[in-house]
């Protein structure tokens, strides 16, 4: 009965998504063009696929070439009048890149162009946001579950049917190092069926450093071969666990919180008690978690965020060739 109910709900959800997309494709719903290039970063499924590291990489790429780039996002999960965890993380990493969070992303983009003379807009989590016209659509697929169990929400985790990939200009497989070459090729065969025109890229989230809430940094060597505990509030905690495994530490315990979890003082006390009861040298979390905790220790255990950066296994040159078209416009 539950499966039947989910199947029925999926039918209605798919119908609504297709109706909405047809309105934009036919011109019945207005698409607002900006007078500067817009690069969208989005995904096909619910949950985390690594959009924030891609947005950071893109912003850094444009800034390195003297382009005034800015970021627009909806601000999902933010408290009223505050920034969400992605914005806080990006603000720390990209202090010279303006970022406006607003459900009305068209207004946000226009504000950035008018007030900061932004030359390129990065639209974070924008694949399903059709109101803003974009010059490049980058879609991230998570290697662990690229096609949302084959079904649209609520039966699966797809935000829209897989054939929505036809709109993609670039498809990037995140955490590609978690699959062997044959498994990755199976995914690319499906992608090419729907988006033969798209550039195909493969990326990994490479650990780089340990970060404290106070701003102090330490090399990864500090935790190599040591027992650690870890926690996160992500849509895809398995991806974080995989990144931890590449650091050479031994993961003794792991806790999961809901995506975009707002940590309270009770959570901090609970985590401290949990850490004190473990034979570990440190506690690790993600940068998105750390910006909401703002503590350097949990009990007597040091708390570190694992700083990661995007690295390409394939497709970087082709993507940069597309981005170069927006430099000097």
C-alpha cells in the first residue's frame, strides 16, 4: 500500500514538474535574462552532490582572471535574516565575492549587478530554477546515487525526471573516485542517452587541511594514523565518510545529523559527552558544520573541520574552454 501511494504521488509530482518545464520552454512563463553571463550549478537529485565546492572553484577561477563574480542562492535552511551554512562557508573562503541569498533570485542577481557591477553571476542550486536565463548549466551527479533510485520524489530522490538532463551543458560526476572505470562508464552511457551534447567531467573532493573555528589551520598529517570521531549534518553523509577514509586516520565513531542542521547548545553538550566517552584524539566535522558551531573543542577533544577542495579527474580543459567565453564580455 505504501509503495502504491508513493507511486501515485510520484505521478502527480512528475506531472507538475513537466507542466512547469513546458511553460518555460513554450514561453508561457517568462525567463528573465540578465545583462551579464549567468552560470548555474545544480543537481538532479535531493541531497548533497558537492555543489558548494564547485561554486567555490568557479568563483576562484573567475577571480583569478580579474572577473567580478558574484553568487546568488535561495538560502535554503537559513534562519530569518541570517545566512545558511553554504553562504557562511563560502563567505569564509571567498571574502571578496559578494553573495546574496533571496528566494527571488532574479531580484538578487539584479541587485548584485547594480550594486557591485558584477560581470558574472553564479546561480547556486539553480538547475530547477527556470526564471533566470543562464548561459551555462552545470549539473552535478553524485557517484553514490546519480539517478535518485530511478524515481522522482517522493518515491525516489530525483527532483525531476532524468530526461531533464537534456538542458545540461556540463555534467560533472562528483566523488568519482568512489567508483571504478566500468561503473563510471555505465553512468556516462545513461547521461549520453539524454544529453549527448553535454561536456562530461569527473571531480573529487580532495582533503587539504584541518581548520579550527578560531581560524587556525593544521596539516592533515596531524591526524594520520590516529583514531578520530566524526559527525556531520549533510544530505549525503556517506560522501563525508569516504573523504575521511582518504586522510589516513582511523574512524572510531560517526554521528549523523539532518541536512542543514542548526546546532544548539544541547547538541554541543551531547557531542562533547559523546567525544569524552571515546578513545579518540580529535573530532572531525565538515566546514558547513563548523561555521554553525564556532567552538574549538568538544570537551577535552580538539574539533577540526576537514577542509576540502575540488579536483578534476577529467573534463577540466573542456569546462574551462566554455568559461573562457565569459571572460572579457
